[in-house]
C-alpha cells in the first residue's frame, strides 16, 4: 500500500483551510486520497510519525464508516447511486 499523503496546517483560519484544501484537490486528478488536518493542542505535542499514524487510522475509519451527512452528499452528487442498494456490513464496499 502506498504511503498516506497528509497535509497538516497550523495557524490557518477555517476559511483559508477551505481554500487550501480546494486548491490542492484541484491540482490532482482523482482519486485524491489526502488527509487534511489542522493542528490541535494535543497534536502539537505528538511525534510527527505518531500523528500521521493516528490521522491515518481516523481517515480509514471514516472512509469505512462515513457520517450520515457524507452519505447524503454522495447520493446527491451521484444520482445513479440512488438506484443501488446500500452495501451491508462486511461487504467491503
């Protein structure tokens, strides 16, 4: 498996983070599997390798278990998916 690509931002207000994310995504063709992160008090005390491992675990979990609002956004952007059955647990989809 390829190494996870991670972009960690520090000191940016949320509006600028959104602009950076859009700019980066616009420069790369799909699939764009980046992790974008903003520093926190806790992350600033971590070793970078540990932080990347933690972010990767969270990213993997959220890809496999997206929040409901993400599922709704995906259905809106892909009308064909509305006609497909949702994958069940363990389908690996």
